[in-house]
C-alpha cells in the first residue's frame, strides 16, 4: 500500500516558472526522499531529508518537511522542459532502508 | 561504473506462462530491492536482499512470486502461472550498504500478460 500521497496529481507550467508539489504521509518516519521518473525510465534519487531537518536545498530544488503535519513539499525553481517527469516522495521508518512510495505528481513543463 | 541493469526490458507473456526477470545491481552493492509499479502508480515494495539473504519478502503478492540472489549479486524475480493482474513494470534497485543509503534504480522490466 502507498504511504504517501502527492498533491497535485498533475501539474502543467510554463518554462521558467516554479513548480511546487506536496506529499502527505501517514506514519512516523526516519527519512523522506524525493525521486524523479522520466517516462519509461527508472527512478532517480533527488534529495533526502531527515526527520530532524526542516528544509534542504540542492541546486534548483528545495524540500521542506513538517513532521507535525506529516507533510513535505518539493519546490523546483526556474523550471526547464527537461524537468518534465513524475515526482515521487518516499518514506522510510528506519532499519534497512525499506521505502514506501507515494502516488506521484506528474509535472509537465511547457517550453 | 555501470548502473543497475535489468533484462529483458519488455516481456509479453500468455496467461499461465512462467517468467523470469533479471537484475544486475551495481557491483559491490550489498542491498537489493524489487518493486512493482502499476500504471500511474508509485512503486510498491516486493522484497529485499542483503547479500544473498532474503530478509524481507512481505511485499510479494502471492506464492506465485519468488525471488533469489544466490551469490549475493545478480537477482532473479520469477513469476509462475502469470495472471493479467501481474502486468506492471518491475523495478530493481541496489544500494551500497544495509542502512539508509541512496537506492539506485534500474530501468525496469515492463511485463504484459495477455
């Protein structure tokens, strides 16, 4: 079963705009990760945020985590056509890294 | 070095047929995971290996699904007597260590059961 739910399910923006997608999860977590999946391809790890962190940056990516609300957001700034993909959050509760993926947000960046 | 590879990339099977899906993890990676991804959904965990030991198979949907990693490197996911609901993309991932490491995913095998 899916642990997380992403919101929105689909998002279409113009190149250069910012894209924000949200993830809500149900149980306590150790880490939360965001992955990108291009059509027909495997998943690529983007960023990991630990449960004791509130915000993390990597290039054009900014992730926030609110454990009290059991939610996270991924912000992609200055989007590019190449950012077109599905984005998934994934949570783990510690141990051997078993992660549970959300339902995904399908992002389309229009050139 | 090379990333995670999976073969075949596409497989069409008749209902009732047995299939075997192969995963070649990154060399030296201790952990190996199998996931099933239905169309429009996120990947769902199937099973986990640490070296050759299958430590968690709680996600395998039925006893028709079987996975092995006999020498702690290459892994095979076998599905017996395939059903239409088995149609999905099967993803393999590996990571260097056993605890809290980034998982590297293969391109997946797209299985279609007719």
